[in-house]
């Protein structure tokens, strides 16, 4: 049996998840190319001014470590977030996927501020304010998608 053709009205319902996906990638590239690269060049200049060599990959500069953690954590969560967003949008509700996806992107955007500009001992407790709700959003989107298809 051939499935019915996809209509423009079907596609219009997915506008929200498409925009959330675009926003997430916008955030990702801002963190990767703006924050991480910008921090690297700023630190290189600071170290050079002091007559020191900045070691990007083996150094222990807390500012670079914090930025790297932001970028790495965002990348680690990209797969689970985008997969659960789209499963929910297709099998449960594009509207709910849009709202929860937008909330998730805002939480991700807050992550660098909550983490702080220099990695230290208290981040794990402080960042749970951002990561806890983000993990719950992923769990809900994925869990409700699985429940819908079973």
C-alpha cells in the first residue's frame, strides 16, 4: 500500500521544529566559531603579551577549559536532542516539540553563563540548573514518542 502524498499543510506543521533545529545549529556555530575560537585567540594574545606560550591542547587555562566544556557538552547533547525533537514532532505533536525544543535551546544558550568563564570546583552543582531541565525535556520528548508508537 502506498502512503498518501505529503501535503503543504503537513509540511507547514513542521515549521516550528525546523526553526528550533535552525536555532540550535545557530547556537552551536556561535559557541564553536564565536566563543571557542574567540577565546583561543584572546588567550593567545594575552599569553604572548606576557611572553608566555599558550598551549591550546595541553595547557590548563581555566578559561579555555570552560569554553571547551561548553562546546563539548553542547555537541554531546546534540544527537539526543535533535532525534527526540523530531521523533516527537512526527509521532506526537509538532507544537509541543516546538515549545519544548525552544525551551531546550534557551537552556543551552544559558549554559555558558551558568558555567562561568573559568572552570572551577562548583560548576557541577551550579550547571544542574540548566542541564537538569534539559535532560528532562529530552526524556519527555523521547519517552512520549516511544509511547506513541507502542
